[in-house]
C-alpha cells in the first residue's frame, strides 16, 4: 500500500472528541464522572484546544444525547470571549426514519438546544451509500439549507470515501456551499485514507479539512507493552491486535523517549504529519495536557516514513466502519 505524499505546509492542530461522554457500553460512562469531564474541558480550553466534536447519537441508552448536553453546559459556563473562540461541531445520524430534505430538521433543532446554541458546524454522521443511496442526497441538501438560511455557519461530512466525497463537494459547490471538513477513522492501525487516490489526497485537492477520529485506535496506541487489556468490548480488540504491535510500539517509544513525551503524542503527530487534525477522546485533565504537549513538536520526515512502513506491514488493522462509503 503506497501512501500519498503529505503536504509540505505546517501541520494542523489537535481537536477534542467527546464520544466517551455518555457512552457506557464502550467507555464505562457514569454521571459521577461529570465533574472530571468539566475539569477536562476547562483544562483543554485553557491550553488552547478549541475544536470540539460531538454527535446527536453519542451516549448509550438513557444517556443518549448526553455528550451534546454536557458540552453545551460546559460551553455555557465560559466567558463570552472564550466561548466565541471555540469551534463546536456535531454530527447528525441518518437514521432510517430521517427521510427527505427536512429529515434532519428536528434533529438539528434538538442538537442546537442541547448545545445551548453553541453550534458552529453540522456534519452528516455517515454515508448511506451502501444501503440506502437515495436517502443521502436529500439529507445533505437539507443540511446545506441550514447553512444558506444562516442557522449554522459551516457544513461537514463523515465516513465518506473519495468517490462520494467528490460527488458531495460538487453538489454543494453548485449551491455555493463550501464543504468544510471530512471525518474518517485514521490512525497507525487504520492508514487506508492515506493511500494514493484516497480521501487524504482528495481533501488536499479540494481544500477540505481532514479530521482523524480514533487517532489512538481506541487506546491501543497509547499503551506500552505488558499492560492488561481494558475491561469490556475494547478488551477483545486489544487481545486480537496487541500481539502484532511490538515493532510499531518499539519505534514509537524510541521517538517518544528523547522528547520526554508519551506514546500517544507520537500517534497524534503521525496524523498531523499527514495533514489530518486528530480528535482524541479526552476524559481526564492529564489527557488534555498530553494533547496540548503534542502541539509543541513534530515528527521528522524520516520518522514519519518509518511509522508508515511499520503500519503498512501490520497483518491486522482496526475494524472498518461498516457505513463508510467508497
């Protein structure tokens, strides 16, 4: 697998993912953690991490929508100046019952209410190309309506492949709406977006911001060898993928050690070296500090190339998102 050439310009920043805020199944959320999440949010903002991503489907069971609710509450507690400087993006899910050009209108209103009006970018959460291609076009047109009506400043998409991305970009361009960003799963354990002709190349060509979700591969790239796998569903994935990671983790440790930085910072800067903004999930103030620290240095080209080589050689990778389109 050949990677496309990374951009020569300065690397992008680092954002904050909030998938875990409300998710019991995978991340063990408990409302008792809310004070810690507030401290994490406050620390991230103080350190200059000003890009926050959420979704209307984040939060499991009775906590559905909790991520947006918490993020809205935390943003409302900031001074007007700090609040204005943040960019808050949410993703709306194209559930089967959300149909037609107005299919996401109520969902958007509910998200904006949970976020207490702080909503700067709306994104289509995933493509329906694989199972209901007729559903996607009207929903995207409806989101573009929100932009042209002035209800939200910016529009983005998520889990879209290169062919679909070109189609969406052209459709929006005909309406005079700029497609600002694309979110995809991207990490050393999921490098497919960087292949020649992949979405990273298309994003550079069309001027679309590339955002890397799960840049730490659910935590696999933040842990050294010899640690016990986490509890719950993540543990099965850790047990499946960890045995092959020794060469990659050793190379990452060799890059981290002289910089006195943790493994996670190497994984984040690998994304940045390829022109993608990583949005790691943050649940503790120390994680916000780690992310901010990673902004203070960059991988050397030879280091990036070594990590590219080791990533290509891995026989097993992160599971692909089943809703991602071609």
